[in-house]
C-alpha cells in the first residue's frame, strides 16, 4: 500500500495527554504516566493500528509537542512523509472539522534515517548544541519580553483547546481583548473626556460612571469622575459615598494645599468618594444647593483641573445642562475627547445633534472635538432596539464612532455598578470606552 492510500490516524497532544483518532474516526484518550514519553505512546498506538491493518499508517500530530506528518509501520518504525498535499476536510476527524482555521495542508520534511526522525520527535535525550554567536549572529537574550494577556477560550472552544485541538479565539473574544488592551493602557500626562448633551435625563451620569468604571477596572484606578454641574448634579446619588461628606465646594478652598510640594497622594481622599469595586473616584457636586451657591468661575475651574491632573491619570466630566456656564465652556476647552450620550428617543438625539452643530461653529478646536466625538446610544426600554439602531445609523458618518448600549434594568435607577450589568451590556460599554481611548 502506498503512502497516498495508507490509513490515516491523528493525535492532538496537550502535556502528558493526547486524543488519538483511529482510522474509523473513534477518539481515544492516551495518557503518559510519570517516566513515560507521550510521543512514544502515540507511536506505539499508531504501530498497533498498522499491525491490525497489516500495512503502514499515516500519523498526523498537532499540539504542544509540535506538528508532524509521519509514516509508522507495524514494528513502530517511523519515517517522514515527503509529500505535500491537501488533506480533505471530510477526511479529518469530527472534532478537527469543527475547528475553524485547522491546518488542512501537510508539508513533510525529508529525514534520511529513522534516528533523525526519532530525534525530531524528541526521543533523543541530548539536544544538538546551538551554534555559538558570531558577529553576524548576535547572542540571544536571556530576558523574555512580557506581552499582554492572551484571549481566554471559553465554551466549546475552550473545551476543544483543553483536548489539545488547535482552535482560535472567536471574533467576539478577539475584539474584546483588543478593547481591553486599549482601555488598560497608560498615557503620558492626564487625559480628559467630557460627557455632554444639553438635555437633561439623557444618560450623562450613567455614561460617565460606566466609562470611568471600565477604564479604572482595566487600567488599575487613578480615574476621576467629576460632576461638573451647577444644577442638581446627581452623580453622587448613584455612586458610593466615601468616608467624608465632601463636594467640589470643599475641594476648591483646599486646592493650594493639595498642590503644595509637601502634599501626599492620599490627601485627595478627603475630597473624593472611592468606588470600592469599580475602582474610580467621584468628585461630587451638591444637588441640594441652588446653582447660584456653587457656581465655579473660569479661573476656579483651572485650579481644580490642576488638582485633578496632579492626582489622576484620567478625568471624565459629567457635564451639566447649562452650556453658557463658565465651568461648562472651560470643560470643553480642557477636554481631549467628547462623549455624546443619547437615549433612543427623538428629543434626546436631536439635542445631541444640535450640540454637535453648535460646537462646530464655536471655534476650530471645538469643531475638531465634535468631529472626533463618540456618540453613545442607550436603549432605555426593552422594546427600543429598532429606534436605537435608527438613531445610531443617523449619527454614523458625522462623528468618529457610534456605539449602542442594549437595555439593561440595572441602568434604569439605583446605584451604578458595572458588575450588576448583564454580560452583553458590559461588553457594549467596554467597546464604547475603547472608542473613547482612541481619541486620547
């Protein structure tokens, strides 16, 4: 029997365990005990199939011991296939057929003797010495550069991977990992984003809290959510209160002390409210005071911004609705990125669009911020998905990015906590935050 017509067996290896697939497509577990070599056991198992068939068999292996295309005879003798051809998918065992991207071609390497092939399989106890470095071949470094975390496979992909089958991450998992890398990075200097829409009740506070949570949880804290609102700012109502009942009105008189060279990093804790699980801090306004009692002028905002930049790497402004207020205008001038929240409702979306139009007419920098903005469309009711899609589609092409947030009862009222959201909602906020990171 020629190699082209030989029976074919497979082995997928993970550590000391392999899944051996017989010519009939039956999967069998092979486990090496201490002192045994899993590769030798696979060869023996293939040899048993060869004896049963009274012919050689092709052995195709994959996994953490390497990928090989071999020919095994009844005595356990091994030679390497020198053919290069496509293995039809229907000839693969069923588990491998289900794995997207499984290598369907085999390229054997010519080995002149059995000893050489056995060495390739790892039977040789003494590896060949590496060539010494030369001027054209620099000495390799002993230090391995750390890389970001790889995607964790779950579900059926994780199950197949645990069996040693080669399987790639899903598109959704890959996108999630890319988004996490974006929001976990650190920039040189403080970065700021303003969450703005001139209409009340459109999700500014919710958006501020959720995006701050994503950045803080992924990047390790040092994130501030600042309630920059003269009129009934409610960020403090929907987030945890810290040890002190303090607001921005208390921080402003202490700014000089906080900016002094002798100030410590923990001194800011008296004036902000730490979110114990979501890891960001909140600078509250006082919703019990009238706007006339807590207005912040241009220069006062700049002082507060100096304090924020000293103690935080990221600042997210929960803006008020008074677009003529000095603190609102100065917030725009101090921001790297605009986030425009809107509900899936015509009035909310129209307000967002009018704000973008006004900013484009204000000055060149405001125009650039509007063009680079991220619009976040939140579905506030379970049946509003079609309306949310229409509004999102209408904003596409007018700003840099548009992201939709599905309905989630945890966003309707009460404390804003990331862990209380559904997984799909968490992913939606993660991708929205990654779009914001793209503007930093």
